[in-house]
C-alpha cells in the first residue's frame, strides 16, 4: 500500500455499502476495513474486495491509529452514535443521508464536528446525479432565466424495501425524512432554503407501516420562488425522482433514471413561440457514489471544500421535519433551521 493513501473503513455491508466500498477503491484510497453485524454480507464483501480487516462491532475500528476516515452506511438511527464515535477518535466521516432523524440530533452532530475539528460530510447523493448536476449547471448559467417554480418527487415502493430487520418500518423514520430528503435536498441545492411549508399526507398503500406513505408539500423559497415536493413510499411504479424547473426563459424536465433531460428554451425576441424541446443526453447514474466518495476524499486531501457539509445535511433534515409537522398539524409551518 502506498503511504499517502487514505485508510478508509466502510460500516454497513448492504448493496449501498458495497457501492461505497467500490467508490473508495475507484478513488485509489485504501479500503482498510469493513464492518457489519451480519456475518453473511460481511464475509462476502471481505472476500470480494480482499479486505484484511472485517469486524462485526464498529467500536473495534474507532481507535485504530492507521484509520483516517469512516463511511457510515447503516440504518439512520445509528448515524449519530457512529458519527460521534469516529469523530471523537479523530477520524473524518462521510455519513449517509438522512444525517439524523431530528434537527436536535443534527445540531449535536455538528457540535461534535466543531469540537473535534474533524470533517463531517453527508451523503446527499442527488448532488452527484449527472442529470441533476447538468440541470443545476444550466440554471446557474442563466439558461432558463430566473426561477419561478421548482418541483421534485421521490416516488418509491417500499413494500419490499423494509431494510435489514425491518429498520425502515419505524414511526420515527417518516418517508419524507428517510427518502423524501433526496427531493427536498435537490430543491434546496437548486433554489436555496425555503422559509415555510404547507403539507398534506395520507396513508393508503403501506397499511402495515406506522407512518403516512404519501405526502405533498408546497414551499416558499427565497426570491419569491415557489416549490412543490411529492413523496410516496408506497406507489406502484419504479423508483423515480422526476423534477421540473420552471424559469422566466425556459424549463428543464429531468429525473434520476433517464438517458436524456428535456430543455425548453424561449426563442430569442419572440415571446409567442418556443423551440421544440431539446433532448440532451446524460449519463444514467442514479447512485453516483463513486463521485460522492471522490469528492469526500478530495476534500480530506485539501483539494476542494466539503461539497455537502453537516450544515447542509442538517438543513435538509430541518425542511423534512417541518414538512412532516405541517402535515400533522394541518397548518403552514415556518422552518426552523439548525444552529450551532
Ligand atoms: N443515498 C442513497 O440513495 C441511499 C439509498 C439507500 C440507502 N441509503 C441510506 O444508507 C443507509 C443504509 O441503508 P441500506 O439500504 O443500506 O440498509 P440495509 O438494511 O439494506 O443495510 C443496512 C446494513 O447495516 C447493517 N447494520 C445494522 N446495524 C449495524 C451495526 N450496529 N453495525 C454494523 N452494521 C450494521 C445491517 O446488517 C445491514 O447489512 C441508510 O441511512 C439509508 O438511508 C441511502
């Protein structure tokens, strides 16, 4: 092993965990250790990636002096405990989304990050999805003018996606926080921090789950931009994040699984006619974890700033929690953003 390679541990050996391990290897860092409480995936990935250190208890890794960083890909409720343990031991951390399930937990994690001086990045992977990256670049370049209305959806069927030991089936793990955070984070990334949300929810698909399965929410974004998010964890269709960005000069329609994005641009000087929609080719890479790990390691090496800071991850959780609250109280809710 090359001496300047970072030693990284990945905690959690699911399909997502495996993508993170592959990302570490693709970046040229050292997959130093892996961990899972379940024997079978642990052994399988130990063999597949030829990792010498594979443990069932993450605490065995925390104080290893050679370890530089940990990537946490475990059920949401474990994020705080594991992140804190690694940060306090002097390791940098990439933690999967959602950062945690409440704003208070996120604030605690941010304080630990500040106290330890280590780096904490949150895995909001939609910021690496090629179609969304392309849409944001066009919006930032003014291609569709000023934003008017932004919308995104997280449409998923969780019937068979209950997680190991059914961890997703949890009254504290609302679909808006657990999965809808992708759509909410995408809109925050594109349009800034909304100030207020008004949401409605129902519960008609996953009747054996303890949470509403479908939510619709309207947001007030800065600069008088309006937004809408639809979250379903019980819809009968393939996973999609169809998103539309309407501007004063054009419109972009995109999602996370299509090989093109659609751009409508106004014809210069003629407000009555519009160009035909252009289909712009884009790489399909819904879980672009390789790009996420690439950015994390580059940030640890001082080449770039952390692309998704703990404040960003925490702010997305804040919007998610306010959305759930609004649907519960049937009132608009002002969003309380995290404070350090
Ligand atoms: N970025 C994305 O698009 C995306 C997609 C799926 C999941 N996730 C996130 O990744 C995390 C894991 O989700 P998943 O789909 O991989 O779940 P999963 O249930 O498929 O896998 C979780 C793994 O963690 C292991 N585990 C549980 N407790 C553990 C512990 N104490 N120590 C070590 N390992 C433990 C389980 O045995 C299991 O192998 C969640 O936070 C989820 O929100 C993100």
